[in-house]
C-alpha cells in the first residue's frame, strides 16, 4: 500500500466543542471542525489504521454540530469548486 499520512486535531478548550480533522492520502476530510489540538502523524499504513480507529472510538458524536459539518462539506461540492476556479481564472486573466 502507498504511504499514507493522517493528521488529527483535537481541541479541548472550554469555549469550543471538541473536534476531529483527518486527511488521508487523497486529502478527503474524514472528520470535521477543529483548528487546534494534538497532531498525530503515523509513519506507515498500520499506524494510520490504528490512529483512525482510535480517533473514531474516542470521538463524541453528540459534540459535533451536524449543520456546521454539512456547511463545511458543501465547500467541497462540485459547484463550489467551479465557482472558486472561475474566480481564480478571472483574477489571473485580469492581472
């Protein structure tokens, strides 16, 4: 298997809900909503599997806001990609 790298972030600040963010080799988010915390960078596929399993086991589904997760996911939708790409092309062409 190809080398994979996973990164998890958990924040435990009083004013914020805990969060989990992870990226696989294809850079698809496996969790949602976190900006600070402890990072884990496994060195091999077995470590990725263990880290993913631990993160999913330790997470608290009730701590996540479904509307916030859904809103974040829509930023990866094809329409959002096309809009961002059109903005970039317009910027480049105008310069």
